């Protein structure tokens, strides 16, 4: 749904709260008694019993030592945005301090407690994830919004999977975001984002994070449905973490518009912004204004301004705003009618005059954008084609309908997981939005793959070269618009 695309499959189909509690939380014979060959059982929840752990609290104190007084005060506060800030700074700290350790070929891969990882300053995916989650909880963030996920990264291109562990965090907006500290492992630092992108140049979604189990300091949950036909004990016995796995793989899949628009920011800040952006497209909470869906054009721009409130100066807010700006160019018809200067789209100005950015006033009754060639939601808008054209022409810039009730053109994920908020879909005057074409019929939100096959539902551009040119124009305009906003709002002063 978003121009700031990644190579990730949508993750909204997973219930990150957990589906079924697993009663047996024991990891059998997982630890060795020092100085002996004797092994003992461990409860997996012990890895996150960190709230009063003095070693971890001391590590958080070290983190605070390197902060400016203003940042330190915000980190320790309980004001809006402070919890998200804590998580971001801890992610940065763990990513910087703990080196990545490759699989050592042992038959038994012993998981390290966070104290041990701190002492060794090295660890693999599970060690780093346990420490990251433990420090987040010890910082005062509730363990109920933190999950360590045990699962795999699955590559749909070659149908190969790699066992993996990562952290999920429900941010202050109630959205689960994925925290992947391996993006900042030492191996990845040796390569620029563009080099990583070139190694994973196919723009199609192909990598999927598939969780099998989730746990925090209180519970272990099983995820259902999933592709794992075994219980927790069998899973532990059969797993083989990180065999023949290059950690750069975890970096290359997180490409997005943020690498271009915010190239001068640190990798960890870009990762945070990408995680926030990814959450907007992959979790169950949905607001059409975040994506300029369902014709919410003025409302979407008002939300952008709200996200960029200079009093809050939030990196999360900037990530939301950047995502929404990118979606304006991807999801609306603006680029179909906008002027071009030196081969580039004129940037949209919500407060500007129409003749400053339109070649000619949009007409939805003519080719190439004759609205009669696009579907509508009959249950919401039973009016005639002439009435429909009048509505569209009056609105000038439109976007596609998405997640509407009574919709026949919805995809499976849209039907099951996405719903327009009650107060919006029941507001007076909502029915005209049924006259809009469907989102998939007009959106240009990712480039074509190697086969240059236009998405089957798309109806504006039938020539692959025209479609790819539109994507290029729209993405370039989104990057420029975001950079212009950062400059105008002086965001660099508080990033």
C-alpha cells in the first residue's frame, strides 16, 4: 500500500499479542553447569526477568551517560513519546555495542542471559534480541508491550527459510513494530545502504517474517495458524539457528524511501523510521488518512501537519508524516494531472492555487482517466456515471477506496484485517466515497519486477514503461517533498 516500499511481506496477518498460551515453558537441557558436562533445564521466561536486574540497570545508566541532558530528561520522563524514545535509544545502544556472532557449528546453541551478553559484548540473533527486550523492560516500558518472536525469515524467491529471533514492540500509538538489531551488525556496517539494495534489487515483496512462538517475562504463546506442525519442545529440538546465513540479508530487506530522503541520518534512526512506516502498512489499526485512501485528501495533509508538530519534535511523528507524504504521490491521481518541470513533477502545495500545479483541471469523464472504466462500491454509491463524474471533478484530486463495507473488490487481507474506523465510516457524507475507483486500480506504489508485469487490478497505465516511469516520477517527488518539509520545519535541529 505504500510508495516507501520494502521487500517485506505484510505482517498484519499475525496476532502479535499471541494466540494460545503454552503451559510448558521449559527449555530442556539448555544450560551447562560451569566446570561440568552436566546440563540443566531453563524456563524461557527467565531471559526477560530484568525489571530489577542490577546489571541491566547499570547498563542503562551507561547508556544515559552519553546523552545530552535534554535527551536524558526525556528518556527518564513519562511524557508522550518518551517510551518510544527509550526503545529507540536502547535499540541503538544494543546495535552499537553487541557484535554479531556467527553460528559456530555446535550441536547445542546455548542461549545467553542478557547479563552474559553484556559481559561478552557479542551474541547471535537470540542473544541480542533477549538483551534488547530485557533492557526495554528494565527501562520502565511495560513487558506487556514487548514480545520476543521465535520464528524464521522465509525467502519466497528460492523457498528457503532461516531460523531467526527478533523483537516486537507495541508503540505509543498502539501499533506493533518490528525491531531488527541485526541491520546494524558489524558485517552490515561495511556496506552502504545502496550496496545492500543492489544485492537485493528485485522490488517485489519476497521476504516474510514468520513467527512460531512469542514470549515475554510472564507468558509463552503459540502463533496460529502457522507453518510449524510441532509443539514448543519439538521446535527447540529441531531448530538450527543461522546455519549458512549472512546477516547482511537482514539489512537488505529493509530498503525504503527513507534511505534516500534521510540519507544523512544514522542507520539506527532510519531503521526506527522504517519500522514505524512498516507498521502503518502491516498492523491491524488502520486510518485511511495515514495513506490518503478513500478520498481523504485535505484530511491527510492536516494529519501530516499534526505529525510535524514542532512542540513535540518526534522522530516517530516525522516517520508517520514521511510515510503519508509518500502515499499522497503513490495513491492519489495528483501525478496524472500535475505539471512537470525539467522532467520532474511539480510538488503539491496544500495551500497553493490549483493552476500552479495542474497542467489542466482534472476531468474524470475523459480518457485516460474516464471514471466509467473503473469499479465503484454500489452499496455506498448507487448513483449514475454522470453523478459520479461530477463528484470526482469537484474533488479535483482523488484516491482509491479501500476497506469499505459492502465492497466486492476487496482482497483477503483487506476483508479480514482492515477496517475504516467507526466514526469515519458512519460520518455524514461518507457515501460519496463509494464512487471512488478501488485503491488497486489507480495506485502506483512499487516498481514492476523483472518480468515487468503490471499488477492485474491496475487500470490507468497499460504499458509497463509508462507504469515504471510513473513510479520513478512519484518516488522522486516524494523524496523531494519530504526533504523540503524537513528543511522548512527545521527537523534537523531536533533529529
